[in-house]
C-alpha cells in the first residue's frame, strides 16, 4: 500500500508546465544561436542538456512547486533545439553552390521542423529497445539525470544543492564573459584569432598553427582525451605525412608560393582523403551496430504486442501510442512532397518532378528509421556530443545523390539543380538524424528521474518547433555578416562551414563526375587501417581506443582549428584527474564541464552579435579599429594562455571551496 502511495505521489508531480515550456524556449534561443555559430565555424556542436539543466534549476527554484520532472522537461526542450542546429551541416551548401541567395524563413523552418518531428517519431519505437532494454551507457543522459537529482534534494542537502547550482551558473557566466571578451578583441583586431606558419618539410611543404579560440578549448574539454588524441593523429597524417608528399615537386619558392601551394593541395586533395576516412568509419559503425539494433527492434515490437494484449504498463513506460506515431510519420510525407514540389517548380528539372519527388519521399520514409536507429545507438554508446552525426550526413548525401543520378541519367537535367535538390532532400533526412541522436539521450535522463515518456516526447517536439523558428534568421545573419568560404564574395572572415562544404562537394562530384574517387579510396584505405588499430586497442586493452571518425575529422579540418581541440582535451583530462582527488569529485568535475560550456556559449553568442553588427553595417565591420599584424599575434597568444590559466584556476578555486 505504501508503495502505491509513493508511486501515486510521484506520478502527480507536474511535468509539462507552461512556465517550463517558456523557460525551455528562452534557453533554446541562447544555445541554438551558439551552436549554429560554432557549427558554421568549425563543424562541431556541443550537447546542451547539462548546462540547460543547471540554468533551469537556478531559475525554477524561485517558483513554488518546482520538481525534478519539470526541470527535466526544460532541459529536454533546450537540448532538442540545440541539437537541431546541426542541420546547418547541410543547408548552407545550397548557398555555397550558388543555388540559393539566402535562407527563406518558411523553407528553412519547414525543413527543420519536419525533419526534427520525424526524428522524434522514428526514435519513439526505439526507446524500449535502446534505453530501458539495453545496457548502453548514455553518458550525457546519465550525467544530466545526476545533475537533476542533486538539484532536487530537500532539507539541508537541498540548500547545499542549490548553492552548487548557483556556483555552476556563475561558472558558466564567467566562462562566457571571458571568451566573449577574447572574441571582441579579435573582432577589433587588437588580438589575433589564430597563429599559423607555412614552411618546407621533407620534399614538400606544410603548415601548422592554432586558433586562439577559448570556445574550441571548451569543445576539447567536452569531447575528451580519446577524441582529442585521435584528431591529433589525423593532423599528423594530413599535415606531416600527406601534405609534404603531395606538395613535393611543386613550385615552392617564396613564402607566398608555399602558402598558395599548401592551401590548394589541402583544399583540392587532402580534404577528399579525409572524406574517405570518415565515410569508411561511418560504414563500419553501421555494420557493428546492425545486430544490436535488429535485436532491440524485435524486443520493442514484442513489448508493444504485450501492451496491446492488456498487460498493465507503468506511467514511466508510456510512450506516444504507436498509431499516432505511424500516422504522424505518414502524414508528414505530404508536406515533404509539397516542399520538394515548391523547390523544383519553375526550375530546369521541373519536367522530372514526379520521379524526383517519389524517390525523395520514399528515401526519407525508408531510410529515416535506419538513420534514427544508427544515431540513437551511437548516442547511447558514446554520447550525443561524440556521436559521428556528420558521417551519417555524408552517407545520406552520397546515397541520395547516387539514387537521384540513377533516375535522371540520360536526361537534360542540369548538374547544379540536381546537386541542390540532393542537398535539400538530405537536409530533411539529416533533421531525422540530429534529433534521434538526441532524443534517446533525453529519454534516458527521463527514465532515471521517473519522467513520463510521452510527455517528454511532446517536449522534444516543442523543442524542435522552437529551434525551427530560431535557426533561419540566425543563418541569414551569419550569411549577411560573414558569408561562407568558397561562395562568391566571401571575405577573409568568412565562416568555413566545413561540413556543408564537404557535403556539397561530394554531391557536386557525383553529378559532374569530378569526384576524386582515387583520393577517397586512399582515405578509405587509411580509415581501414585505423579501424584495425582501434579494434586491436579495444580488444587487448580496456582503456585505449582510436576513433576512426575523429581521425578523419583531424585530417579534414584546418590545422588551426584541429590542434586547439586536443589542447582543450588535455586540459580537461588533467582537470578531471585533479577533480578526482577532491572531497566532492563529481561536483568539481561538473564545474569543469560547465566552464567549458560557458567558454563555448560566450564566444558563440558574441559571434552572432558581431554578425548582426556587420550585417547592419552593410558588410563592413565597425569593430575593426586596430590594424592587427605581428603585435596582435603576440597579444593574442599572451591573452589566450593567460585566459586559459585564469579560467581553470578560478573554476578550481570555486569548485573546491
């Protein structure tokens, strides 16, 4: 009887409240803007669950009747929208190839919303299989649940928990102010944003350098030492082995010639080798998890049949009913068809509309479940932040491009239009990937705090809708303020948008038969060797690994971006080792995580503000009041090192006090 009362009391806690939705929406604005900027700058995004939970608890504690389930809904909304921002790994490609001149609010928001809602729906049947019925670790989901539980303590423990949450919020704010200040100095040209050098190496030449971005230090702290080392291995392969070999015999006279040669070889050849490595890594991951996914799906359907036969299901096991899930998926194929029709009408591929839309809708319908399964499993295995979501995007683009190329072979369709259509189709599928990558992580958090799954799934849909409204204007501000590298009129401060550039290059190469399959094959061979090394390390040791995808990213991204991420990973490793020796190791470690989050959010939000300033000034940056040059490089390095030292020292002092 006592157990029943406890369960009844627990089930009456408010979850999906109006104030929770509003707070989640406001947090969404911040984290989505930060993730869009970070993704366009370096091709990486960060998980928002833990910082959203900390902020939520700091705010909701001022309201009567707040509880752990309501806090869970807030972090669910914020994390869904923050994750959806990864859609920018595809959509900017439409501008970069010259097909779009800007981001239509309706089209962009619709792609985000439809893809995101499909991601929620496709991953609902996987909850029982991959969350409650599996031993996947879900590192970020478990960590977020622990944060929520601590914040929900009562009595003396509750006061201590509130104080810890207040400290956490101060750490986020401190890190944000520090990184935003550094970014402001860089925008003013008072301090350099990166330092790099080009030099002869072996028979050829190469380049090495580092960004002076505190946000990337935070990224390194969050992704961890294993990923950081793997990216460093990628740098060694690309910059100390492949570049010197491929630039050998080129004109390497004066420094300007060396710079031009190295940049050209890296852009035209090395990056495609990195593509091959990332592609084979994604395929290998898919092969490895096919068995567990099939088993989990079978268990999920068996559970649904048991419920239908009248077996009682606890509140904590109630999902959105299957008929609603299936119906929503099928109904959403209609607006997808309308979006594709609107995209094609009036273009040179208008005559092929019927076959193109049919192929794309079936592709989305059938491939969606596979992608949701893969992404959900990977998030459960290594966390949403470390999940190789971009590799899934690459595979989706290649598969869609090959299908569309097959059904339009022998026609007069223009390659540019087909490339754009492929990217638009892939963007919808990528929305499924981004949200399913996050959904199961959030549902794991909910399981651990006793949340009602269907309410959390509704919150995920709300988060998707919030994010869909925020992403289009931020993308347009980024385009107007900075532009993207490779597009016409892009300036020196243009955003790299590396993932979008990669996917548009792959699609273009398939349709105009210019894709360097030999370089991609070489990258795949390198990836195969790395996979063997990784499997051996995992088999013969318990603590070492070499992520093939992270190695591929280290090969693909510019060195200035890549090198600073391992720096942050090493800093995070040593900070966590120190934290393990403290009296409250989990709390001290969490403060380091929140510092890293603050460093990312501060610089990213300043980037959004700066883009708005530049856009309002018709493309000129009114903040550039210094000349930059050598002096700015010295200032930048000194402030970068000093800023890192100050950030970790201040955080360690606050955490240990």
